[in-house]
């Protein structure tokens, strides 16, 4: 008999051994203090989250997205358990509409006063209930000076056949369709079919010249010299410029858009208290400065500006001066059905042959 | 094994008899109900993780998209009408074109390879087969990453060609249809070779000797004996290559460009970006139904061919 | 014989094609440059930083746990199913079961991925470790089932169970004490295949991994998507080594099984 006993015993042990880590994890799961934070890729300082965990003992499960639609999709499909997300100004209505985000409880965030008053009580969140500004930036053109001795000045340079196969466009409806409307002389709030037909034609015409539609990989392609020019976000290009000093960033003369990214609380979060502590921590001056210094985006945090790198503070590509700001607008807040037209237009462009 | 020989003790028999009788009934399998009972776990598993999900996709393809990407359960054919609209039909045709070219290229490259492995490799055959399995089991993400290093504008291939003086300016290789098909052929070539090899292995070597003895030449023997007998492998290989090619989205995402948008990318986009699940479900259903009918037709064709052979 | 040589060199070319990316990956894992395309000198530092990367290590643990759970499920399900298919008297509906078992092989993974996602979300089933492990087990089931089926079929003629029952064992005892140990290596080799399938799976995990479940392929995907990290090459070499070890042990098992 001993042989069988060992075999049976062995099986039992194997199963128990395999299952025990999970059982332990399940048992301790309720006691674990953690925040599930879903953020844009390359959008936080190196020491930010480790610093928070060190100070409070709260673990941060950090996940990144490359596209706001992707983030929205993951939230909509539910059941994933994010606690804290980043939403751009124009996304806030879509997040509020289907009750994805919760308002912040008033008076809990001690460091909210650090935020520059300019960024509070904005059109997308009039009572300042749902959002806490995180960073802001602009959309423009990133380019490689080595390959572009004459810097681009206009959006139309991205349509120039000289650069066929050397340009990239951001992979989302919001940036490409808004630029199309701008170039075709329509307001961003346009709803008539003709406007979108023209935008579609414009973007499809550009398609043979585009090497890739990308919202993240273009940084590497710029650094590697694969791309000469890319429709880009300010901080991304400046991050990439650390590796390749030939990279520069410009706001085209036709104008462009600026945006504010906000911290939002996800409804149904299991870790509300810890999440609020994280938000308050991110609002601290030195923490905000560390983030901005790393990611090269502008901070709305007045306290953080005090400990910002001098070069960053003076950089017109990060904090654009008045003569550039007058060319910049915030994205309009669109109704769901108009937003759908935007999505469909972009989908058509991507599908076109 | 000593324990088997020992006759079961009476007390033990009493203790376990009812449970053991039930288990023996299961194992004996004279009763069809026992067979069904043993198959129930796997069937339930497939039901929960495969059949119900696919059924829910089919159901969703007939629903309507609501505001903020919700799904409203009102019946409509509109998603299918849209999926078969000409602008999406282009994507379907492109995908089928890529999948067919990949399958064809894999067959052209794979057949001589399988033929060599089966007929000429001799003792080294087993080693060579294992060598074939290693890339097959490597994560395709990692291989994609390597191909990016090789094919990029400042990549290995361009650098080598520049250094050799073959070209003056770097070629655009990455993000083109060429790089996508290259990637697809790379990933699915083993799927073609393995079934080809096993069907070639099954051909009795005496048939081929007999053909030579009867005066047929090398080519005649190949066309009239080897090839017809290898047909099942050809069919299996083609299906095993074609099916995953149709659903592939990673290759096009990383090695492709704006012009290589495939069904897989469209489906992924509808579910993870555009958030139009009913439409995404309709595209998936079209894909699935055409695959099923394709495979069915293929099998019909195959059995006819085999009968003739 | 000339034809033989021509074919042989053709095969060498194909092997070169298949191994080119692996070779590049191996060579560049020792490249002392953050950008991969230029050779700057020999280094082990990427391997070093691999073992200090907590995220990667936790992804490795998650992937291993998933693969163990999935191969365990798939082996048990595959054993029952293939036993009934090979050892029981022919019964009505066997063909249906047989084709059902092979469906996961014929289904493009993207279809399974979006199907599972929409089903779980609509049915309000939370996306967690167990749903993913279940899905992996489903994908791996055809592999375990066919491995075990082959062995059970070859054992059919040995009549060892009959001998055991002649000596007074019940059917259950014969199964438990004779068939199971004899099929053991095949079960284990099927489980190894299932383990590899789960370990390498990206598409299904990509669609239905819940928050906090970051498997190795998902981690590699985001590393690729969010920028060049030279650690990928080193990581890929380690994973390749693991795959080779797994496959070699599976092959050895099959061979040992065939000779015994």
C-alpha cells in the first residue's frame, strides 16, 4: 500500500501547493490597501508612485493606456476595478453621461488649493466636482531638424508629398478630425454632413503619405530617424528630445488645440479612501514638479511651478507665450451623436483602401 | 502492482462499494449514459468558454448601439448591412487576399521543406523537426519585435544594403504590405509544414518504388503518386494557415502601416476603441460564417479529390 | 542526388529565415545601446536589470500560475473526455463530441477573445484570474485530449486491465491502478503542451485579462507599444530558453513512453 499512499498524497500536495498562493491572496485581498490607477503611457514621474507607497504603505497597481478610447472602452466594459483614471477635458461629458465617474467629496483634498485658479470651474466641469487637473499640453508637429532643415510651419506640411512615408499622424478621431475641420475652415462644433465628407476626403488623400497612425510608437520612430515629422503632443516630443537633441516641436500657424488632463474617481471603486490620499499626494508641490520635470508637460499646479526645472519653466514649447496661446483653443464639448459622427469619420479613414 | 493481485478484503468492499460501483460503471462504459457523463465536464467547459461566448456575439450582432457605446437589445439587420458595405468589404477582400497569398507562399515554401524532411533527412529528421518547432512555439510578439529591428528604415537590412552599396537611400520596408505578408508567412509556415510532413510520412515508400519499377520518372512519380497521396496534408496545412491569418491583428498592428488595415484590426478597434460592440460582433460573425462555409466547402472538395485519387 | 542537394540548400535557407529573428534577438540582447539598431559593445546589463524589474517578475509569476491552473484543468478534462472516446463502447453522438473538441483549434483567436469579452461583460461575470485560466484551459483542451487519446488507443490492445480484473480488481481499480499510471507520461506531456499554450497566449489574455492580471505576453506587448526597451531582447531569450526546455522534456517523455 505505501506506494499508493504516496501517490495520492503527492497529488493532494501538488494541488494544495498549486492552489495555496491564490487562496492566500484571496484571503488577504480584502485587507490589502491598493489603488488601481489607469493613466496615459509615459505620464508619471519615476519616483512618484514608489514615493507614495513608501510614505503611506498603500500599493498602486499602475496600468497605462495609449488611447483614450481604449481607456473608455475598458471602463465601459466594467468589471475591471479601476479606482483612478485620467480624462481629458473633452472626455468628461462622456465619462459623466454613463455614470462612469463620481464627484470628489468636498473638502477632503487638502492640496487642491495648490491648483492655479485658471484651471478650476471650467466649462467641462463648472462646479469643479468631478475633476482635479493633472497636467496640460498642446497638440502640434514634432520634427527632426536633421531631416527638416526648414522647420515645418503649417499643418499642410504633413500633406507634402516630399515627405511621403516619413510622417505619422496621431491615431485618434479627436486630434485628426478636429485638425481636418480646422484646415477646411469649419468650426469644431460643425454637424453638417458636407464638413465631415470634406474632412474624410482630406485625411484619405493624406493616407498614402502616412507611415503609421500612432499615438505612442511615433516617439521612438522620431528618435530613430524613421520619421521626419509627426503630429504629436508637446511633452511626448520633448521627452523624445532627451534621447535625440535634433527633435523639436512647433505649433502650426493655422492654430491648434490645448487640453487639460484630469484625475477622476471611478464609480464603484473599492478603495475610495486610499484613492483620495493618492490624489492629494499627486497635488503636492514637489510631487507635481517631479512629474512635470519627467514628462515635460505643463503643470496646472502653482505650488509645483516653484520647484520646476528653470529650463522647463522658460520653455515656450511647454508653457506657450501669449502670441502662441492666441492660436490655441480648447476642444469643444460634443453631444454623443456628434461624437459618433467623429468616430465614424475616423473609422472610415482608417478603413479606406 | 502487488496490491492488484491481493484480493479485496471484505471490510474494504463494504466500505467503498457504492462509490466504487458507480466509478466502475463510469469507467466500464458499457452504458452510453456513462460515456455522456464522462464527457460532461469538457462539454460544459466548452459551452461556457466557447459556445456561449460565440452565441452571445451572434446575438449582439443583431442588437443596436445606444448612446455612450451601450448596447440596446432591439432587433436590427443594420450591423450586417454596414459590415457588407463596400468600404468594409474592401477590408474583408484585403484580408482574404493577404491570407490567400500567405497560404500560397507557405505552401510553395513549405512543401519542398516537408518533402525534404520526410524523404531525404534520414537520421537528422528528428533534430530538424525539433528545430522547426522552436520558432513555432516562440512568442510571436518577440519575433515581431525582432523583425522591426531588421526591417526598419535604420534597421539591419537597410544598413547592410547601404553598406554593400546596393542602395543609396534606405528603402521603406517596414509598415508596408510586404512586411505584413513576410510576418504572416514567418508565423504560419510551421502550421503548413507540420501537416504536410505527417501526410508525406504516411505514404508507403513501396508505392514510390513500384512507380519507379514500372518505368515512371522522378517527376511523373511525384505528380502521379506522391502529390495525390499528400493531398490531405495540403488541405490540412492550408486550413491551418488560412484560418489564423484571417483573424490576425498583431502582425498588421506592428509590421503594417495605414494601408494594411485588416479584419482583425477592425474587430479589435470596434471592441476596444470605437466601442461599437454590435457592429464589431456583426463583423466577427461575417468572418466566422465565411470561415465555416469556407472550411466546409474545402472539406467537400477534399473528399471529392480524395475519391478521385 | 543533385535534386537532393538543391532541396537541402533550400531547406537551409528556410531555416535561416526562421532563425534570423531569433538570432538577432539573441545578439542584440548583449548590445550595450538603448537603441537596438546599432552595435555599441558587449554587456550583460539587460539580463541584470531583468532580475531587478519587479513588474516583470510579478508578470512571470502570474503567467506561471495561470499556466499551471490551465494545464491542470485541461489535463483533467482531457483525460475524462478522451477516456470515454477511446475506451467506452461506441455510443451515439461520439462524432459530435469529437468535432466539438476540435472547435477551439479551428477558431481564430480574435473571435474567441471578443466573444469571451462580450459574454463575460454581458453576463456580469467579473474578469479575474479564474475566468482567464478557464479560457486558457479551453484553448489547451484539444492538445491535452489528443495527447492522452493517442496513448489510450495504443494501450487498448495491451489488455493489462483485463488481466487486473481477472485477478479480482474492479473496473475502477483497474483504471486507477493500471490505466492511469500507464497513461501518466502522456497526461504529463499533454499538460506540458497545455502549459506552453497558456504561457504563450496573448490574444485571449489581451481581451479578457482583468485589472492587475498582467501576463508576460501582455507585458511584452505594452513594452513594445510604449517604447523601445532593450530589456525585451534579454527577456525574450530567457523565455525562449524556457520554451526549449519545456518542449525538449515533452519530446523526451513521448519518446520514453513510446519505447517503454
